[in-house]
C-alpha cells in the first residue's frame, strides 16, 4: 500500500505590516496593568475576546470577567513588571494563524495592605486583529505564588 504524506508547513515571520501596531496594543495593555488602570487594559480587547490562564487553571474569561479579575487584583496588589521582552510573530498556514505578540517578564506583586511581595515570572501570547486583542493566554509560576501564600508541597509517601 502506497501512502502519500502531505505536510502543511506553517509559515512564520517576524517582520510583517502590522507588527508595530500589534506590539503597541499589547504594550499599552501591560503599561495599564502597572498603572492599575483596568479600564485601559480592557479597552485593548475586542468585545468578544477570550482570556485564558488567569486564576491558576485552564479557565477562560470574557472581557467583562477579565475586568472583574483585574479590578480585584489591582485593588489588592501593585503590579510592577520588569525584564519585559516582546516578540511580534505572524503565523500563516496553520491552526494558530494570525498576528501574535509573545511576551515574557517578571511581575512583582506588592500587597497594598501588608507590603509583602510575590515575584511571578510570566509569559503571554496574544493574537491581535484590527488593532485589538482577540485572544490572550497567560502562563506563570503558580507554585511560586502558592508557596508565598504558605502552601507546602509534600512529596508522596514511598
């Protein structure tokens, strides 16, 4: 039996027409987070955008739920981002086709009531269409957050 394999090769480029605009949208979002400006953060989203990975699970949030999440967070914590790195990427001919901004950095959260800090390395991937974020996925060091809050990791008994 003869089997023909057809591979669809994705195409990725780092230079594309809307790269600067997409980058500006995501940077405006992160600057607003540092300023505690949830309204400006949410203004960077398309109305039907979905946000994934906040709250430590495989959860998804609508734009309205994102506003609630970050209103609570910015009322409790000051967010200070450092070591930020941004990479615009355009993907074609694949399931994740689109114009993406990948980000990496460290978010230092300072509890406004206690002054206690939590250092959280993070990564996001945001797809931008027509000058708005339509998809945003967060990855961050959840174990670090839990340990800072007093949780202990206990290995299983042998």
